[in-house]
C-alpha cells in the first residue's frame, strides 16, 4: 500500500531533511516493543485532563471540551490508554522556550494534559481553543488551529502521534502538513466534529475526536 502521507512531501519543507534517503530496515521486535506500557490512576490524576485549572486563575480564550473514543482496527475500545495532548494558547503561542512567535504567553495556561481512557475507551479533556500561528514554511504560512495527540495503543510499536483540527477552518486548504494526506477520507478523520451533546451550556463548546490506532482507516500519523 502506498505510504500516506509520504515521507517526502516537498511543500512541507521539513520533510526535505527528515525523509529517509535509503530503504528502511526492519529490526526484530523484542519484549519491550511487543508489550504495552502500563499506566494507573495513581500516576495520572483526574486534574491533569483539565488544562484550564493548572494555573492560579482562568486562562484566556474560548473554553472547549474535547472527547472521543480510542479504538483498534476492529472497532473495539482500548481501555487504560494514556492519551496526552499539547497545544498553543489562544494567541497561538506555545509555552516553550523555542517558540519565538511574538504573541503573548498566558501565565494560567501551560498547554499540556493527559488522561487515561475508561473501560469503553473514552477520553475527555477540558481546554482552550488554540490560536493559529505563523510557521515560516512558505510565504505567509500559518498553521491551522490544532491540538497534538500522543497515545501508545497496545504496545510501544503502535504509538501514534497526530493532530486534531477544527471544522470549517479556512487555513486547512493552505496547510501542506494537512494537504500531504492524499486519502481525503483519512484527512477528514483529523478534523473534529462539533457536538452539541457534549457542549456544556453557557460554559464550553464540545468537540468529538475518535482515534483508531491500527487498521485500514487509521488516524493519520506524523511519520515525517
């Protein structure tokens, strides 16, 4: 099957230096690669899933709820999965030293959270809708608003790192990272669905983002 997205996609300039120039080698998997990491509630507290309660006050921006299910290729829920997210603040800036975007930092928003899926494979975060930001990939380049996700699945070898986008974002049409996904059905799987049922009245809008760890219609990963 053709790799999608490809390792080398010239419009996404970072792939020019990251993409392998020689055939990949398959290394034998050992016990570490074939066994999954084990996490418990003792290590991942409920407070870590609310990114709006990690400072001394309320962060600035639009409060949102992001939730969904983590599934395997057969549609079975994956319980006890560590789901980690990180993102820019409402002004489009990360709380990281290497982010030089001249947008304000928010002292009440660190931009990272984690939680465990429940018995039905469900995860849930409360956070702030991230802002767009310039990324110098090409003239007048702006990244669409997005949230980064990381999870392991059933083993270290199935770790997935991906991004969730928001519906109706006009920047998606101009984003080489998103456009590198040639399978349109796969690309659409990266766009969350607005969900009134999970919207909290007078408090936060709700978005659903389901994640498939393995199979024909995996959530596209950041391979390159």
